[in-house]
């Protein structure tokens, strides 16, 4: 039997930074709630975006677009993990098992369902929309895979240059936007998937070594910078992607989003004292430990739950009011509660795949195999986030940077990458070459 959350909480060493665990759980919870709220399904069953219906609400993304906080927390955790397990293959396997195993199960279940639905000709309407949408949050997992892969070299740069390593990445983001908007260089904007998110990740390294000493300055500079860029430049107000917009701050990321990340990281660091006191309470810490144990499973399945709630409402003849109307807002608490219950049921079914497994002893074997594996998994997961499962049998493709990719190809890449990482970790653990 696994160890309970109560036992894990009681066994927590005094040296653990519990506030980091709180930030991890809180940031994912905000993302889930944001997705549930932004999905605006109208009386015709079509899914829109609440931020497009009510543009004034786009300003709230400056507080609730919290993915930078999650990636910042990832940088902190990856720095500590790599220092305790420096062998590359062992580090990758240890960091990725609780990420890739539940992801591969999600992909397998939805892939099988999509195949059955399309063979039966039942992939229209809201079902077709679900097949297209449920994989979209996988972009986050693809970016996270890249962060894990680049941790060893970037951590070495951090240990040598400190803030200078962050400055290089931030400078790369500036250069990319200049080339994109001033020189109209094609495809250069995709480099900011690396520069922007790895710069935010680098802030986690600085936090791990106690080098974020002026969070108020960081928050203020980020907020002023983001506001100036939005007011004076080609950057939109929303810090999340909007349908039909010419420029998105998210896909690909922009310098405005990097400034937003600085503002958020500085803000959560300013709240570190009261946050640490809150999570020091036994009951709060047990809740955080329990939530951390299921966070990835809940994240993977939360859109499935939300779309399931809407599907039941439509099939039951429940009237769906116009998005953002008074009646629509009245339904919001009930819809979110129903989605939370359904997510909890899905977590109960699939949480076993997120359970930690015993770590293998670390050696230097399997590094190249692990690097190839994570590259394939990254490409597969990002590709699947773009294609979805709609059109699984008819060759539907999406462009990943400049390369067309289909859903079957993306699934194959992700699965192959995961198996290579697993194999590399096992070889590293038992010493075989």
C-alpha cells in the first residue's frame, strides 16, 4: 500500500520549503479554474472564449495567468533535484515519471475513444469539439519537458554567472521580438518558446540559491515593463491566447509575457512570509501534500470533466443561456462544482499512474538515449496539443513550427520518447550498457 498524505506530511523534513509546494498546487488550481470559467458554451453548443465575449475581463489575466509561477517553481525544484542526482539519465527519469506516465495514459484513453467515435461516425457536435480541445493543455507538458532537459547545462551557467545567465536568456527574448516586429523575420518568433520560458525557469535557480533578494523591484519592473509594452507596442492586453488575434502573448511567448512573469514571480516572493506561515499549519500542509500527489492527473483530465458537464446539460435539455448574460453567470458556480466532482471521479480512476516509484541508483549510463527520448516526447506532446484527436483517421495535420504533424505521428513520437527515457533510466539504474 502507498503512503498516505497524512504520513507524508508528518514525515516532511524541517528543511523543506513548503511554500514552493503551495505555489505549485495553487498555480495549477488557478489554471484549472480559469479554463472552466473561460469556456463559454452558448445555446447552440458552440464553445467560445469568455474573454472574447467580455474583453474588459482580459485585464484579470495579469493576475490569473499563473503559468510563469509554475515554471518558476519547476526551476527551483529541478535545481535541487539535479544536485542530488546529477547523472543525466537518472535525473530525467526521476523528474519525468510522474509527468509522462499519467500523460501517456491520458493519450491512450482519449486516442482509443477518438478511434471508436470516428469509426462509429459519432464525432460531430460537442464530441468533435472535445476531440479537438482536450489535448490543448498538453503544450504546458511539452514546455516542461524542455525545461527538465535543459536543466543540467543551464544550471551550470547559473552557477557560474548567476543573474548573467538569466540576462542572456532575457536578452534573447528581446532580440527575437525586435527581429519579429521590426525586421519581420519569418519563424524567428518560435525561438521565444525557449528564451521566455527558460528565463522564467532560470528565476527558480536564483530562488534556490537565495539570489532573489529584491522581489518588490522585480515585481515593479515586470509590471511597468509589461504595461509599457502593451501600451506602446504591438502586444495585446490579454496574457492568454485569444481566438483570431494577430499577435498572441502566449503562442509564441513575447517579451510582454516575460515581463508579466517577472511581475508574478516578484509578487509571490513578496507573499513568501505569510504564505510560509499558512502552510506551516498541519491541516493546510496535509492538504497541500495530498493535492501535490494528484495535481498532474487533475490537470490532464479537467477539460474532459468540463466538456462532460456541458455534454450532459445539452443531452438533458438544460437551457444554456448566452455567455456572459445574467443567467449564464448564475449557472457558473453549479457548472464549476459539477466539473470539480467529475474531475475528482476521474482522478480516483487514474491517480495510480501518478504514484511515485522507487528511484534507481544513479550512474552515468544512458545519457544519450535519455536525451533522444525527451526530444521525441517533447515533439510528440507539443504536436498532439496542436492537432487534437479530431480527424484522427483522415490525415488532419497541424504545423509544429514549420513541420506538418498528424495526431498518429504525434502519439508515436510521444510514446517512443517515453519508452526511451524509461529504458535509459533503468539502464542507468542497473549499470548495464
